[in-house]
C-alpha cells in the first residue's frame, strides 16, 4: 500500500547516515532561512513575532513559550478539549543549583565550556556576544514565572476553563486565535473555543515578558534555538554528539537525558511514532493472524464466564452486587490485539495521502511527518472516535484496564511465546495470557474494596478478606524492602483472583475441548504446566 511504502522510505532515509552526514548543516540552514534565519530585519515588531510563532507551531510542531495538547476535559472525561500549559524547559530549573553564584552565571559558564555545542546547535558566529547571555536571561525569566505544581494544586488552578477570547485579553502578546488555528489546522478553531489552562499565572507573566523583550532579537533567537533543538535528532552525528555534550553540561553526567542507541532502534522508534497504524498492520499480519485472534477471544469469553461463576464463591458479596458486577463486566469495551481501524488499509492511506516522503533528505521527512502526525492526531482526538482510545502500540507487551473508557486492552505483542501460542497446551496459555486477562477484568471491581465502596456487601467479611491479603503481602520483601500490602492491594487482588479465575476457566475449557496428551520428556502434569 502507499502508506506502507512511505513508512519504508522514511525508515530508509533515517538509516542512510552516509547521506545525512554528507548533507551536514545545509538542510537545517535552508529551513532556518524560511523562518527568518538568525539575522532578520524588522525584528521587534509584534506582527513578525506572532508570524514566526505561528509557523513554528503549525509547520514544525515547536512550542517555545507554552505547550499545547488535546486531553480529557476536567468536567467530562469523555470529551477531549484543547489544553495549554507551560513548556518543558531544556535548561535545568534554578533550584537545581545549590551553588551560591547566581543561576544565570553558572549556566552561562557551563554553556561557554560547551561553546561547540552552541554553534553546532545552530548558534551563529556573528550574533553579538550579548545576545547569547540575554537569551539565557530571558529563558531563566520565563522559567521563574512557572507556578510550582503543588501551589497550583493547592490554589485549585490546575484546570482553568477559558476561551480563546478570554486568553487574548489576559495574555495579549500572543495572537492566540492565529497561533491555535495554525496548530490545529485543519480542525477549525474559533474565539469561543473552550480551553483548559493549567497555569494561567504563567501565561500572563509570559505575555508581559514577551512585551518587555520585544525590542531585542532575543525572542527570535530563543524561538530558533527551540526549533533547532526540536529538529536536531534528525541531523548529522555532530549534532547528536553536541546534544549529548550539552546535556552533560546542563544536567551532569548522571542525569544526561540523551542515551546513544543503535541507529536501527532510533529509526524504528521514529518510524513507529509517525506511522503507528502502518507498522501496526505489518506487525499484526506477521504475529497475530485471524485464527490466533479467534482463539484469544474464545479464551477471553471462557475467562469471563469463570469470573461470573466465581462471584458466587464470594461470601461478602450480596446478590444485588453480583448482578451489578456482571453488568459492569458485560459493558466493558474489550480490545484484543489491535484497534480495528489499523486493518482498514484504505482509511489508513487517506491519513497519509498528503504526506510526501523523499529519498534524499531525512530532515525534511521528519518535518513533513511532524505536521502530518499533528494534523491526524488532533483531528482524531477532537472528533472523539472510540476506536482511538488505545494508549499503547499494538506491538507493546502490556495489558491494561482503562477506568476512563471502561475498557480492557490486550495488545498483539502479548500473544506470543511465552504467554501464548496456539500450539501450546491450553494449560500453558491459560496459565499465562489467561491470568493476565482475568487480572485486568478484576480491576473493573476496584471500587468494591475502597472504603464505603460496596454499602450493601457484608463489610466485615470483606474487611477480613482484605486484611488477610494485606497481611500475606506484608510478610514478603523485595530488594530488602518490606512490601506495603495496603499500597499494592488492588494489584494483589487482581493477581490472586486472576490466577483462581484462569484456573477455573482452564478446567471448564477442558470439559468442552478434546483432552490433550501429556508432554513426553517434560515430566509435568497439565496442572503443573498451568502454574
Ligand atoms: Zn493490574
């Protein structure tokens, strides 16, 4: 398919390090020139500033002054809305420095040692020397107006509901409508658009700072630095080395954020972040054929039946709660293997139809993908398609229960050895993937064990059962630390109950399916294989 070819071409352009090295900084320089480069005329005009910012947000997925994303609304978690927060800063925050010298001085000295990085990361030779320290000073000013998370929580300002119109009044330095329209294109955005702001104080102070610094070229330099930082993973090895060096200077050797890895790993993870449905489809066809999915679904329904049966074994549960518990489970959205839409090749091709991937320049491919990824994901999130509730990749090896969507997810990556194989004795499959299935199902009952969670249940019998499990786990220790039985209670319930349910399901399964012969040479019974 077309999108598959694009994904492969993208991966190849990432692997072609010879080409990337030979092009050096040229692709970046060309790109920077399109946003005014380092030396622009007419700096200081608010219009130019907003125009550059708009380009950065819309075209390069770069957000220097604030972070924009789409997430669940604070009042109704089933609805996604636009959210704005302070940006993540590359520089360590001031309070990380215990030295008596000023933060700025320390950072400046450290950065000067890494002058190579600065120039490689795009810092020009001909910028007046004070622009550099002025830019640093601007960044540290920005960082200083971030409200600490704890304070925001205490003052109940973590979710401030507002509109673009109000934002424009409170933080006028940014042309919010134009910038957000650029960021969310092609999704329409208007002045009364509901928005959740996580740090309104920051946005107001940020706006004042931008107005104060408008005359300097500092704002522009800062934006370019952010853009280069965002794109540098796509540049030649000197940039990777420089980033590593800079990271060591800024965060110290131990805290270095950049870990060098094999090229193919890096390229694979870049390709999968941009082409998730395409790679998902390739993986599913390879490791999770239709007959495996069918078997997995049969096992799941056996587990579900065994769970219903086990509800009658619980002395503390009353009849009414049993019925409610069954309804709760029957209403679950069950996702086994992959989100359905990834196998709809035509639809996936549409998502990537405007994306152009070339053989020559990896940087341009990354830029094109950043834009396409942003457009696709915003469109999906703001349209609330239930098939997009997956928060993991189909190839991940990690199941979960989502409280928000009342959904259990078992990605295709789990349906492999040693957890699952259609050729394995069913004891092995039930003892592995079956236990995980039952584990996630039991998480839907989490509220019963919370204080006051099940008012009609026999609370004293329930409390006794809880105390027993807490006590059992408190007798274990891990890495020399005693386990906190209360803290891990919900997981322990799911583990223990899950094992019992999966075993029961296996016994029921045997009654319906043909008996399996003992495995020669292994010398274990099927029960032993299960455990
Ligand atoms: Zn769990």
